[in-house]
C-alpha cells in the first residue's frame, strides 16, 4: 500500500506513535509518506527505505495575522495524493487533521479521485481540545466524515462516544512498543555513576504540562526518600518546569534530582531506572508508562484514562487516585522494599509490555486499512451522489 501519514512532528505521544507506525509499515514493504510542517522527531535519525517526507509550506501573507496552516496542509495533501498515487490517508489527532483531510478528499473527488481517510484519536484532541465548545462541532464533523476512526484505548473510545454524536463504530487499536528500541539492556556502569551506593532510581518522562502533575512526582519522591534514599530523573521540558524546580528547592532535595530536559535516547535512561512515576490528571493511553515497562520498569500511576488498561494494579505496579501522593509513595515503597519484590514487579511489567509489541499491533492497522479500502468504492458513490 501507499499510505499518507499526517501528524504533529513534536515530542508529543500522537506524533511519536504516528512516526513509529509509519516506520513499522515501511519495514513491511509499504510506501509511507509523512506530510507535516517539519520532519517528525523520531524520523530524523537515519534514512529508511520506503519512507518519504513532504514538508507543508506556510507562506506569510500581510493579510493574515496567523498563516492559514489548514489551507496549506489541505493543498499539500491534494498534491501528494495526486502525484504519489496514495491509496489511503491516515491522520493522527482530530484537530485540524480530520477536517483538513475531509477538505482534501472533496477536492480530489471533484477531480475524479477518491482517497479514504482513517483518523486516529489520541486523547487530548478529544478530552481537552475537542471538548471545548468552540471546537466541538468541527471535531464531531471531522470524525463522522472519516472513512474509519480508531482510538488508542477503550477508555478514549468511551469518552469520544460520550462527548460526541458518533455515527459509526470506533475501532480500538492500542499504542505499541518497538522492542528493537525499548528493551531491557544492561546499563549498570551508567547506573553506578548516578547512584554509587546502589540507591533506587526513579524516573518520570513528560512534556511538563499541568495535566502531568510533575509537582506530584517530586512530592512522591520526597515521601520515598524519607524512608529509603533514592535518586530522581526528570526527563522532558515544558511550561511547568519552573514550578517543579521551585517545589524541589522548597523540599530541599535538588541535590538528589536531575532535570535532564528533552532526550532522544529515553530508553537508555529507562534502563537504569527502578521505578517509573506517572501521576497524571489524565492519560488516554500512557505511552510513557508502556515504554518504561518494556525496559522492565514497574509503574506507579494514577487510575485515570487508559492507564488501568496498561498498568495492572498489584502486578506491574500500582494505581492511585489523582493527587493521592501519600498512597503513591506508599505503593512505591511496597515495590522497593526488597530485591525479590522489585524483581517480581519488573518481570511482570516486561511481560505485560510484550502484549503491546509492534509486531502484535501493526497487523491490526494493516487489516483495518484493507477493510477501509474495501468499503471505499461504496463510499465514493455516496459522496458523488
């Protein structure tokens, strides 16, 4: 197949999943065309066969206070579909990609070309942005005009159906892990440099937005530290970093906390970690937690969104209510109490992560594409009518 993938090229989960999906499809022989305003983060490291990148230009006209990216993207989609002869478009994140893809589809239809569109919902496009009354009608329209819609968790599917009047069934296809990259690796030499006395290392990865509650990570760390000396690694950056730094200073543990900023080789840091902390207010799936588990790291998380579908309470880690720092700290200490308990949780975390191996999930996307392509002829007749 010739597949066009539209995504945000940033460090966010939707862009990461879209990029890794495209790379996986390319390895299987499909021709994958990424269409966005900048090369996705995880696409920049090396050349890969069957992958193409089409940059969306955004001309700056004096008339516009904000350049119309939607229009530029729609035009680029028409161009790429026409000249690369794409079979299907897969857009990630509802806003604005689903509605832009519909516009491109209508333009192509006027030229006698029908291209089906699959939209994948990732979370905040529904729970935060899409649920805003200013955007809701457009989001609902874009979803309903897609030829197929997938969600990254059952919880996200349920929320989408709750917030919007969705006409067709949403297919749940979970996010995935590429075990060629995220896997247990011996990094003891690196670990000893950070924790010379064998202290447990806690880790957190996020974009430091309010919804991630990174302040809570530091508070949980403080509770653990009072009973068991440990280290904390904070990976990522964002608007809440200053507040988190202030919290760290007030507690007086900055000497035990390292702010590592944005990192491309996250898997290397996860492989020296003993526990992953994710106290988010909302997570449609929890890809960061799954990446940690694939590196054999148990997870302390909240019980929101799709997290209970990944993190099995009492087996791969523990779940707590949002903001319950006391419970999360106690649960962390249960895992860290002795080497045998920690190893059991580590093994369980790895076993659970293997259920989300890209080799398990990728065929589900391929089968869904085939299904959408099979029904495209009928949909073309409906659209033309």
